[in-house]
C-alpha cells in the first residue's frame, strides 16, 4: 500500500518546521560560542508549528513525529547550552565582584 502524497499545507508546515530546527541548532551553536542571541519569537514560532501539526489529519500528523522529536532534541540542547553559558557568566560575575570587594578592602579610596 502506498502512502498518499502530503497535502500542500503539510508540505509547507514541514518546510517551516525544518527551518525552525535549523534556527534552533544555529542558535545553540551561537550561544555555545559565547555570542549574544535574541530569543524573541522562538517560543511563539515553535508553539504555532506544533499547534498546526495537531490540526492536520491524523495520518499526516503522525508523519511529523520524527520532525517533532528532532525539534524537541534541539530545544533540549539549546536549554543545556544556555544553562551552561549562564553558569559561566555567573561565575565570571562572582569573580569580578569578589575582586572589586577585595580591592575596596585593600584601598578604601577604590570603588
């Protein structure tokens, strides 16, 4: 038995989901490299695409399972990378505050 061709809506949704996956992976790479990244809109886009999948007929929606799993994995990777970057930033800020406090303790005219 052959699988029917996906509808134009499903094809467009697949392209959009592939684009989101690419954006998520690129964003994780940028964060891992220490670059500042704007996250505005990512959650809204991901939510809209997932909601669109739910609106497809069940056979077409099931075909999106591998893409949805890939998006979930990319989101989890991005979360891990962001947490690590935040930990590094917090560590640097703590060292900076400690150094500034130490300088003030040595020389009350500093700070």
